[in-house]
């Protein structure tokens, strides 16, 4: 059997199976996620963590002195 000859029929059969499975599972309820909530997400009113770097920038001369 020459598969290259029948690729169009194989493609249409695969599309038909995928389409049928889509309609078959469309009425099924969505799965519920039953994982424990994270500690950070438990407090809804908590602010987003922010990192503040309070250091001065190096000058070109100071950068040149650093070991490579």
C-alpha cells in the first residue's frame, strides 16, 4: 500500500476523529483544580514585593579597577 497516495484520506480521517472527540467532550464538566493555596496568595490584600537597591553607581574609574 502506497501511503503517499492515500495521505488525503488519512488526513480527512484524522480530522473527522478529532472533530468527533471535540463534540463528545464539549458537554463534559471541566476538571477542578484541588491544590492547596500558596501562602503568599492566601492574603489577598498583601502588596506586591518590591526590591529596592540603595547603592550608588560605580564610576568608570571604579569599574576599571575591578578584577575581571
